[in-house]
C-alpha cells in the first residue's frame, strides 16, 4: 500500500508534538514536512521545521492543522491553490472565519472538527438527540475543563456541544449563545446556552452538558485521559479524507452518524 504523505502544521504545539509521535507509529503515513509560522532552529523527530509556505506543502497529500485561526486561514489559502487536503483541529474561529473555511472547501476536501475523539463526537450526537427529545421544557448549559495553557474559551468542543443543543431544537446556534464564564464555581441556566470554562493544571479535557427542568437534571459528560486519542482521531480523519471530493466534512460524516 502506498503511504500517504503527511504535513503537520503547528508542530511545536502540544497537539503538533503528539501528532508527530502518533504519525511516526502509524505505517500508513510518511511524514514529509513539519511547519510553524516562525523560524525553528531545532529538529523534531530528525526533521527541521519549515515556515508555512507553498514549498513546505509541495510534496504532501494531506495537511493536519492544529494552530490558531489566522494561521489556519493562511494555510488554507496555500492548500487551496495546491489542491491539498486539510484536516483542521484548530478552534476559536469567528463566524466570518467559518464562512471563509466553507468557501475554501468548495475547492478542496476539508475535515474540520472541534474535537477528533470518537467519544466526544458520540457525545455531541447524544446531546442533539437529548435536546430534541426534551424540547423547550428544559434549559441547558455547557461546562468544560482544560489545562492552564489553553487560551481560547469556551473550547471548540464546548461550542460543538452547544451547536448540538441548538441543532436538537432546530434553532440557529449563534442566536442561542449566552454568557461565557471563566473559572466560575457555579453558573446559571438561562433561555440561551451559557458556557463555563475552567483552566487549571494539566487537565487534558472534560466536558459536560446539563439539561434542567427545575425539577430534575440530566448530565451527559466525557473525560479525556490521553492526548493520543485526539492525534489518532486526526490521522483517521486524514486517511478517510483521501477518498473524498471537495467539500466541508466533520467527524460525524466519518463516523456515519445520521
């Protein structure tokens, strides 16, 4: 079987380094380039990181991107011109940036997910079903915990789960976004979806969706213990994307959740 040439962007980040480890263990992939948005003088896994450029992406079949929104969009510009597939694990995009990503997907296959974990994507599916079943008699909110180094909040996964609540109610997610709290011990339910983000220690990721009628509470949750589950999920996404035409895909498409 011919190997898939792979580029990992943001290779100095936590997920970038984990992706390098997972890719080196995976016989399906050949790591052809590592990139950053600045000059890096040391080698990683025997390779010298390059600055994001068309030359860095020339030999690759697929790019896995865990960086920051502005960097992701620059990478997509180059990838679209070179017809390269892209798996996006970056989070924190604005509504305007989401539209730009959708436009790029008309030219190349893109799989974008706020979380690459099978369990989390199943959680979103269950959140959608629960939200639809409970209807407007229950209020909902999303709680998440991540390591102290994570800058954006709410996390991409928390927003994903919020979107699941909105989808279940058949309502516009952006109109349902409520208040965004940081490091609060408690936070209220409301007619909109409130989010609370905790940043502490080295927690990999904890997410919980809560539904309350005032008389009872239903909780759906997921806890991550090993960062490798995200990198392995991203590699699975990259393999799956190789057979797809231009379009914007999600882990839900990969997992064939209806």
